[in-house]
């Protein structure tokens, strides 16, 4: 009588062991959300597909559905995340420089928001 090893019982003969997914980093999630916003800006919300976002983000469609569940939730998460963008990195060494950098960042945000609104 042969004894089974603990690892052998978990996977039937010929079956592949499950693939461990790497932990989702905040940077990678930002890439998914940026891809969603880019696709909305380019094609509009109605034409956005999870396949298109997945191709842009270089991930699988299943990954997006696993994380967000739906197109609506993906886009809503992406839009809400843009409103909470970090304001770090404005230390230019002078108050005038900081204010100019902040103004440029706000202006860029308005431009991005305008194209996003047109896309939605």
C-alpha cells in the first residue's frame, strides 16, 4: 500500500496546481484606473468595454471583473480616485513656485476633467 504525500492529495494526477496571483499593488491598480479613464476619454462611456480597458492596462478582462465587478463600478472608482489625487510634490523651494505648480496642476486637472466629462 502506497502512502500519499499531503501535497499529492490537493491536486489530482494530471491537474495543474492553482496559480497564485501576485498581490495587487496600489501602483498596478492606478494603472487599471488610468487605463479606464483613457478609454473613456477616447471612446466615450457607452463604447468602453472591459476588453478595451484590459488591453490598455495589459491585464485580463477577468482581473478587471474580479476587482470591480462591472464596467460601471470600474469607471466610478476611476473617477472618484481622480478627485483624491495626492497633492504631494509641490515643494519647489519658494512660495511663488509652489503656487505656480499648484495652479498648473489644477489647470491640468480641469483639462482632464473636461475630456472625461465629454467621454461620459
